[in-house]
């Protein structure tokens, strides 16, 4: 079975426990205006315009973003670092884009990794049908799930999609074998107020699935140059890079409620 991947990053330490390989699947139904991987959003193989400078001369060339690859070829790449996973309690993380947008491809790779004894994690927005979300949650060891805001209209404005499906999927989880890590990217003007953070906290306190950890992800603009290469402009709502939310306050709020909190992924 083939799918579309736009990167496979080896020796990652930010997408789950231990040393990992991170497989980035292409395509995402959300359009978060702070996205640092805008090249991952469109489905299929797309092009990005890159400028390279050598000896003072600049050349412009189009470069493909994404490539078709089989599930077995991806797993073969993952297995190259089996020793690193075993020594560090690591494994593989499937990210994106939104990996649940290619469910059959993803599920096939999860199954193959488990047959090889490789720990798996899926980094997702949770925006998918209940059937797909449940099947993936049952097929992986760990779920890294983003919460951007609990308010539907604000989520729609910031990402292009309402969050009703995401919240319902989160509340549906009740799997003792699943490690759940919640990721909260702090976005100025979107979810960095105490009111917003308290609403996210209340949501986590209401679900049945135990939360292993809450990751507070500081805002950054590292992907800004990618918008230019794609011929896109970041949303005018994108805040100035100096407008950094108070991560300490966010961490303190969740800590006081009994959650294990980590800054960064």
C-alpha cells in the first residue's frame, strides 16, 4: 500500500519518548494560521519554489513536496534504527500534516511496526471521523493530541474547522493501554489567556482517558520562510514574534490541578 509522505526524520527527541523516527504524512484538513509546516497542508505531491545562492549568484528552482512510498518501505527505514529505540525506549511517531487523513496507510504501518516490536505514537489534531479516530487510537501505543481552544467559533476562525469533532473524539477515549499526551500550543490572542487555559483544563478533567502528560508548546515563527517559498502569505492575524505568552503561568495552572506538565514537545 502506498501513501504520501513529505519527510522521514531520524533521531528525533521531540515527538515522544526516547530516540525516534518521525514520519510526516502529507495533507491536513486544518489551516492553522501559525502552522510551521504549511507545505504539509495540501494533499498529494505539490511544489515549493526555493532560492539557492552559490558564489553570490541566486537560482530559483521548483522542488517537489511529498513523494509516494509504500508502507513497507517506510517501515524498512524505521527499522534501521531499531537498536536506538531499544536502548532509549524510543520508537516511531507518525505526524504530519494530519496522519489520520491517510488512515489505511497509517494503520498498515502501525500494524507492521507492532509486529516488529516498535513503540508507536501518532501526533494528531484529532480532526477525523469517530471510526477512524477510534481505530487509530486502538492501534497505537501513544496519542499526541493537540488542544488549540475549546471554543468552537474561535477554533473555526483560527483553523478553518470547528472543534466539535475533536472534543467528541477526545471524550470518547477510554483505553487503558493507550498513553495520552495532550499538547497545547500557546498562541497569542487565541488561547494564552487564563480563561482559555482554564477551559482547556476543565476539558481534560472531564474526560475518562487518563492524561499521561500535558505539553505546553511556546509560540514561534520558524516556518515563516516556507510561506514565501510556497507563494503564500501568513495570515495577518499572525502575532509578532515578540508576543510570547506566559508559559510559566500555563504550566503552573496545570501542575496545580495534578497534571504532569512539560514545556516543549
